[in-house]
C-alpha cells in the first residue's frame, strides 16, 4: 500500500482528502492543530512544519507528500514566513532526506493574481503575486522546481482556484475559479500518480468562464466532472465582485487589500 503524507491534514482540504482516501493509501497526517485520532492505516503526527526533527521522523517510508499545510490566506509577514517559507522548506528537505518520490504542492491562483481576467494563462508566465501569501506560493513553486531538478524529487504544483465549504461557488468570481471537492480530490490523485518531472497545473472544475487552459491538466490526466455553471443564477453578486480593483483581476479582492496604487494596468 502506498504511503502518502498529508500536511495541513486538519484543514478544509486535508479533512476532505482523509475522508476520501481511507483504506486507499496508508496516510501520515500532519498538522499543528488537533486532528481526529488515527484509524486503520493512519498515523497522526501533531507538529509544526518547521520542526525539522519531527518532520524527518514522520517522513520515514513515505512515497508521496501532499503539502497543504500553511497559512491559507493573507496574513502578517511573520506568520507567512514561519509556515509558508520555513515550514515549506523543512517539508521539502525532510522529503528529500527520506527519498520521497513525489511532492504535490498546494500553490494558489494568488501567485498570479495581478494578471487581468482577460489574459488566459498557461502556467509558463512570470508570477504576479497579489499578496504576501501569493509571494509565498511563488516561493514554494520555485522550491519545487529546484528540488525536482537538483534532487529528482518530482513535483506537481497546483494553483488551486477556489475550494469551499459548503462545496459550491459563493461569488461571481467563483464561476471562473471554483473547484468541487470531488474534482480537487481527483486532481490531487492524478498529481500523485502522473509520470511527470515538474508541472504547474491550475486547479478548477470545468467552468465555462474559466481563465486557465487545460493543457497541463491533460498532461497529468485530470478530467473534471463538475462545473460552476450548475450554480449560475443562484450565485448572487458579492461585495468583492463590485470592488473596482478586484473586479478585473484574477486574484479578485486579494489584489485590493492594502493596495495604494489602484487598478492601473502595468
Ligand atoms: N481552499 C482553497 O480554495 C485554496 C485555494 C488555493 C490554495 N489553497 C492552499 O491549499 C492548502 C490547504 O487549503 P485549506 O483551504 O485546506 O486551508 P486550511 O487553512 O483549512 O488548512 C491549512 C492547515 O495548515 C495547518 N498549518 C498552518 N501552518 C502550519 C504549521 N506551521 N505547521 C503545521 N500545520 C500548519 C493549519 O493548522 C491548517 O489545519 C493551503 O496551502 C492553501 O494555501 C487552498
């Protein structure tokens, strides 16, 4: 049975994957927050990602890491630095030392948030982060590229759009960015199994108004089954959709927070 570590296992996506993957793989569940006790084929490790000794112990025998752990929105620099920079580095380093084959890094659309919505992206463009959080995701992608090229720790970086609880779009922007839990689980499974060296893949469901072409998705064999279009008409305009900076940019309201420049194109 393949052994998969999920960091950030107490979070929204981590809990969703744990429930779906029970019995499919042996799971090593890592988080600094409290988690449900271990079930069959599960190991629960409560530690900080930056605790390199604990991370190295937890990593023994792991085949693949799904690295979700970290601050998942904009936050003060010290928090981003500790979890998303130092914690991310220690996770990759523990994986390298343990001979892990594949790491799936939960990146974000906020690594490219300042691109206009009218610009379709492939993943090959320079990053344009919209927050300190987005900068930390660009760092994680760079780290993944480095570990793949130098150490053969192959990687898939997922620029996840919007995964929510409840499992449905909540703003007009989400009609472009939403990914269902079912599609996200499939995307991460394909990212674990696909025969690739390094990929950046956008993570959205099959949304008619999506901004991200699906070439890399096809390369890893991801075929979304859901679509935000099913919620069209039921999603009402949110205050974020009216924000004059947010409304034309892919990162939405993240582009507007702390912004002293306005919506002027580059
Ligand atoms: N949900 C989305 O729409 C979305 C979109 C883009 C990217 N992502 C990324 O996917 C990942 C998971 O997202 P989520 O929605 O489940 O987030 P979440 O906030 O629900 O879960 C993150 C988990 O990481 C843990 N964590 C944070 N810092 C830690 C540290 N230093 N040591 C140990 N554990 C730590 C938290 O305790 C939490 O349980 C995150 O990296 C997030 O940035 C999510």
